[in-house]
C-alpha cells in the first residue's frame, strides 16, 4: 500500500474562466481547468463563472474553497495530471448528455 502524501495549497491565480494556476508548499504548481469536473450537487453551482470566481484559499485546511462548501483535496490538486481525467469522467456520469459550455 502506498502512503497518502500531504500537500497544501499556498496560493492561486485565475487564468481563464474555469482555470486556476495553483501553487503548493514545495514550490510546484499546477494549471488546472476545472470545467470538466463541475457537476453534481456541490460542484454544479461553480459552472457559473461569477460564482467560480468566488474561490478562496482556506489557509487552515490548505486548499481552495467556494462559498457553498465545495473544495478539493489538496493532494488531488497537486496530482491533477494523474486524477483529472478520472474526475472528469465521474462528473460526466453525474450529468449525462451535458456538453462543455466552452465555445
């Protein structure tokens, strides 16, 4: 069994409508397009670009949060290239037939 790495988000900047550049405690960063994973009861409200823009860094828990309580495990954000596609597939299964709003 592998160990669960502990990572914390130290900062972020909005790059595009649903894309954030996220910095971590070790100086690394990820460029994350969240649009493909914005589905389901908690994450669907974030599809509103204005609401998505209300993202904040919760320094106590070390991750990004939104006013409705939506957040992502900081280790998932850290390893987004590893987990992003699987999360997008899961989100698509919650909203079958929904197309990307990007145009």
